[in-house]
C-alpha cells in the first residue's frame, strides 16, 4: 500500500500582501474558509486573490481616503467592535475578498473538466457563484455603510 493520497488540501500558510491600509490575506485561511481543495493550486488562488484585492480596493478607495484623513493608518485601527479579537471592518473586508475569490474560481470551474460530468458539476456550482457575488456585495456595502438593496419608485 502506498502512502500517497491524492486530492489533499494544502495547509501551509502563505501571505498575500496588500497595500498596508487594507489587511493582508493568508491564502491557507482563505482556502479553508471557502472550502477549496488541492485541485486549485496556490498559484491560481494567488492570481484570483490579487485580482479580488485590486477590484475591492478600487471600489473602497473613497472609504480608505476618509479613514486616512481621520488619522487611521490601517483598517484595523478604525474604531469598531471586535469579534474574535478582530475589528468587524476587517472581518467584512476579508469576507468581501474571500467571496470574490470564491466566485471567480467557481466561474472558472468549467475550464478544468469539459466532460458531461464537469458541466454538471459546474451547473451545480452556479447558485454558489451568485451567492458568493451577493455575499461579497453585502460585505462591501456594510463597509460603505449603504443598504443592501436599492429600491426606486418609477
């Protein structure tokens, strides 16, 4: 019997550094949080995460400027209740990043396996892509202090 086990999940930590104001992301924690297995390589995870950081940081640049003007050098320094020893703003930011990464990787799932089974699995993931996008949007809106939905009378 061999000691080789395929399909394991990497657990070694690897940091993905951010711009200094926004928190860095630990790739291993991200992987565990959105339940990615070893079929997604660290390199692919890093590319998706960096893309998410770029998109989210751009969307939150006004918020960063406001907090920086108030003298807060990092998001963690912005006054907020702490949960599990970490600012709720940091939790919201990480949720936005994790969900954006999860959505991108789930959308790309079809490119891994184009067989009938691969398409079926990808179709099964479609709701989770929408759910990831929704959760990322909610986290960003929480950070911005805006409602989750926009309702307009015509």
